[in-house]
C-alpha cells in the first residue's frame, strides 16, 4: 500500500511540476496574429483534421461568423495553431 501512495504522490508531483506549466492559455492577441481563421474577431470556421493519414478540411457551421472563442478553448487553435507557433520559435 505504501508503494502505491508513493507512486501516486510522484505522479501528482510530476503533473503539477511539468504538465500544468506547459499548458498555454490562449489569447485573442495570439489568435489575431497567428490564426488563419481570424477575421476581425470572427471565426471563418475552416477546420483541419487528420483521418486515414490524410489531412482533411471542413467548414464548421457552428463557428462560421461567430465571435472568436480562443480564450474559452478552441480545438483548431490548440491542435493546429499552437504547435505551429511553437515549431517556429515562438
């Protein structure tokens, strides 16, 4: 039982020490500068995703013309834009 508690403690410690600081809070300033979907604060709704090792494109009707939600969490921004920013030295 004590080894379980030790392992649990180490996992929690790792999570708080390394994972949480690496999480980036996205801002509308980042979206304005880097997101291809940004248009005067509105989302164009163009989404990219991978399926069967192919890059696919689709329009998300729920996001088209709506206010940018990057500060609330946006899958496109988190999965496409942020990795591109990090890979280009930002």
